[in-house]
């Protein structure tokens, strides 16, 4: 008897992908770009109603925008990332402002904290880049107490950064089977990840304005310092680099609201506050 075998799509090697992602975020110098996003951390801390004395966890904290915002509100903050060099940048910023923050190397998909330890968990453009989305969402839910809040800032697929991902992906396709981080910028996907354990979810569409001297200036900064674009350019030959730069510049020009003398590109994101059941 002949058997017909159904072909199934290959499952991505998430462990290998995570290692590559870790190397990507360790490349360049994310803090150069990250510090420009501080206003997003401040807005998220307000949306999540961070209060003095609360235990707050910043997940995939990068250089600490949400960390500093919560610490300025006199919360008891633990800042985590799986790239030690990024935490070092956050530590320098906290020290400069005299803010008491605990820093700990930690993987967003395996947080080394007991259940329900925190009143709130925050992540600005961080946890959305994990390889295993459901696992990362479950960890956020696990470490926050019942009635606590999870505050997220996630780029949308149709916004500037979501479209930038697509431009880069056309030149350097992502690993087969890997889900796009921009899915975290859609309400339906967030409901699928968190809805079963959420007592409520507030979602606001907001914009962060990328302000640079020109499209060429933006490309230079992101090529040199922002891990994903830094690695993308490094992986291409000269012709490929020129083609990628051309397409990114075209996107920047399309979305620029400042005219010919400067660059202001609105980047849409979702500001999300989930109350844990």
C-alpha cells in the first residue's frame, strides 16, 4: 500500500534564531538610536499608571527608556535584557541621574523571577522582537501579579518601522517560519497572546517622530548603530547594499513630513496596557 506523506513547513530553529538575534542587537550601538526614543518610555509609564513604591520590571529594556521613566516615578525597578552591553548603557544613564535601579541579564522568554512578583511589566519595542512570541507573552503574564499591568509599545505593520522591516526583508529574507515582530502591533494578535488572561486591554495608536537632518543622515545613523539595519547591510555585497539604501531612502522620502530641508518621519506604534486577570 502506498502512503501519501503530507509535506509540512519546516519549523524554525528558535534557539539558533535567538542566538543570531542576540548578536544582532549587540552589534552597532543601539543606545545612539535608543536614547532618542525616551519620550515613548515616559508615555508608556503614564499609560500604565506607574506609581511610587511599585515593583516594576522592564523586559528587553535595551538602554533603559522605560526603566528610567519608571524610576523617575519612584518605582522599584528591575531592568532586564539578554544583551549585557545594552544594560551597561542603561546603568550609566541611571547612575548619571542618581536613580536606584537593579539591572539583571535575563531572557524575555525565560524570566528568572517568581510568579506574580511585579506590579507592572513594561517593554518598549523590546519583547516584540523575541523569537517565540507565545512564550514571551506567557512570561510577562506569569511574573505580573493578578490585577497588575503589562505595558507595551509595539511598532505597527503599516507604520514606518513595519514598512522598513518589509523593505529589509525583500533584500534579506528572514528565517523561514519566523513570525514577524510587527504582529505585536496588531490588536487581534495581542488579543490572541494575552486575551485569555486579561481582565482588560487598552490600546492607543501613537506616533514617534524620527527627526534627522536628511534621509542620508537617517541611513548613516541606522546603518552604523541600529543592530537590524547594521547587520542587514553587512550581509549584502556592494550592489545589494546600494539597492537596500536606495529602497530605504525612497521610503523615507515618501513618509517625510518636513519638506526638503529636513527629515521628520512619523513612526506609528501601539501603546498597550493589559490588566492581568
